[in-house]
């Protein structure tokens, strides 16, 4: 059986027709239309879509010789009053948010636009960072200057987090400002315990007050992350060393006791809710894939809740090659925001799925217009196993080797199941990240997830 998938542009036109509750949607999903609306060239970098409710995007533009980021949002006409209220609030704080009406024939269609510092979810913590946090981190900041002055934006997810690269003397510093206070996996005591048990980490610069305002920071380190590495000897060594580091993390004692950390993937209701949310979003974006998504939801729910199960360990919670920094022969693990009690195979499967989903940088996305429900497409990303193989590619194999040599143990069948779980849940990321071929990429994620568990 073949699942025919429309091209991404065609899929977006169909999405706009289905979601008539959001008449502003077409302007925010199209770089050309958004650029025309704003009067400058922009490129959408991230999307957060709630069908029938709202669409929020971040965009990048070039100003004064460097990149600048902003956001745009549209809501249903019935709830557009919230945008007007927020505009008033932002402007009362000295911000520069504005309301645009892209359709003269429908004045109730509103698009709110603002800069990073006008992000209402991040505003309070960004203001604290500019006024107090920069000084607490030991960084120089001219009084009254904008937060982004002298810094480079590395990542921006509207209403979620902003990642900056700043400088302390001759040292580069990575600063993350989130909308919410730092969680258990970001606390100093927790990270010190990991370090004590041999988990290679970066030194943290943020104190307790910074963490309470959602601000974390560390010095920049290494030459890049493992995801960017090629098939060189250095990359292969780093992947093996990362496996040893992961084994050390999984062996940290006494942090998975009740109440110390949340549970990752062990609570049936949480797992079922995540699978349902993904299936619902897949169905909203590409109705053609709803039967496959529903089948995967059923299979994964049954498979991941099956008994017997291994004892829980401390897991990273979002492990992938881009969470491993590389420097010479050493590695550092980063971003423990989702650290929790879970199964070792969840981290290994997450890494494997992320490696498969990374497309060749030079070749771009392969064409996957028609995909067998149970087979990997022709022209799949380099390193992706063919039908019947286990999850992951060369880096996963080296990671597993280092993990086993360091005393770690796992079930390959369970790793494949958790890889399928991540592939399924990340199937909507190509849309969110504005992949030019997001519709075909979504199809590939689902087809590969099914292949791993059948």
C-alpha cells in the first residue's frame, strides 16, 4: 500500500482551507507573504501551531549587517482581542509590538508582530537578565543598552527560550533565557552530583537567582557538536566516548528516588497523552497520514507499556548527537532540562532516531513523494539502515560500543521501540522547523517508525 503525500506548498494551501478559523494563517506560513506584510525580507524559522486557535512563528531578518529575530502571531477573530490587549501591555512597558491587518476585506484578521524582547512570555525574565542577570554572570553590559547589543542569537523559540552567545573578556559564553524557572535537571546541586560520578559536563555560571529567573549559562567549549561531525577518526572517537559518558549518567545513584526527579516515559498516562497529541497534530497537518499515525499510536502504546521492564535509571530525556559537545578527544554532555527517571533504552533510542532523521547537509531532503507504509524510502538519508536493520547509523553503533564497554546494558528490541517513539513524536518537527519538504519528511518519519516495530 502506498501513501501519497502532497508537496509542502500544496499541503499548506490545503491546511489554510481546512482551518478557516485562522484566516491569518497563510501570511505566516509563507516567507514571501510575510516579508511583503512586514516590508522587509524575512525567513520563518520556527512555527507553533494550535489548530483552530493560533499560529505563532519566529522569523529571521538581516539588520545592520547582522541577523535579528522577531515573532508574528495570529489568532481567531473571536480571540483577537487578546492580541490588542497584549499590544497595549507591551507598549506600556516601552516595547515595540504592533498589530497588522493583512486583509483589507477582513479587518478582523489580525497579525501581531514584535521583536525578541517584546515576547510576552519571555519579557519578564529577559528584562531581569538585562538589568541584573548580565552583571551576576560577570558579563559587561552598558546601562540602558538593549539585551541583544553585542550578543548573537543562536536559537529562538517564541514564548519558550532564547539562546545567546555573548562574551566575558576573551571567553565566549552561552546564555539561555527561558520563560519558566530552571527545572530540577538544571539545578547546581544536581549537576554537581553528575560531575562527581564522572559525567562530563560544562561548568555552570548561573547562580540560584539566575536559575529562579529561567537563566542558565556556561562557557562555550569545544569545536562543535557530535551531530556536525563527519566520519573522521575524531568523530568516531567522540561517538564512542559519548557512549561511555552516557553509561556514567545511567549509573548515577540515588537521583531516581521518588520525588527527586520527574518520570520520563514510565507513567502510562504521560506516554499515552504524548502519542495522542502527536497523532492529532499529524492528522491536522496531513489527513492522508491519519490512519498510519493512529496505527503507530496503538502499536507504540502497547509496546512501550509491555512487561517485563528493566529497572529505571537516570536518563537525559532528550539525548541526541547535538547534545554532545566535542573538543579534541573529549566530550561534554549538555542540556539536562528533561533529565528524569526512565529506561536506558529511551536515551539510546532517542540518539538513534535523531541520527536517522538528520539529512545530508549537501544533498538536502531526498524526494519522498510516495512511501510504502512499512518501508524506508529510496534515497533515504546517508547512514540510515535498510529495512530490517536496527535503529541508528554509524554514530549510534559507536555510541553503543562505548556504552557497553563502560558497563552499560540494553535490549536492542527496546532501543528500536524507543527510536520509533522518538521518530513518531518528532514527525511534526519538519513542519515546525519549516523544512522545505516537510510533508515528505513527516511521511518518512512515520514510515521508518513503523518499520522499526513491525
